C-alpha cells in the first residue's frame, strides 16, 4: 500500500460534476492498494497518516499531527502509484 500525501487548506473530489468528498484543512492522500496488501497494512497506513507531524505549531515548527489539529482526511484512489514501469510504457 502506498500513499502520497499533501497538506491542504481545503480539498474536494468531484465525479460527473457532483462533489463526492470534501475537507477543510487536513491531508489529501492519493492511495494505491496492491494485491499483497492486508487489512493490517491499511491500519498501519491510517495510523501513520493520523500521526505524521506535518502541521506547524505556534512557533512555526512542523510539530502537529492531523489528530492534533482536528483536520480532515480525504483519501483518493490512485492505482498508478503502484505501477510497475520497469518495462514497457503502460502502467
């Protein structure tokens, strides 16, 4: 399981013009699930996402987690993160 995260002030996902997910400040995470992944690997990724200290404290240091700031978490499926591009030109 792979995740690519980005801190955001706000994010949303639209499908066919309809908003299907939205958050204010928090993390937008592009997630690739691979055949070898288990529920335990999903739990491990979730724990990390909730606890990464990537938000600034009052002194400007990246010292706060998503849980600390009460931020949102928006997960978006992105299978190309798991692509094997060692051969050929198609993921």
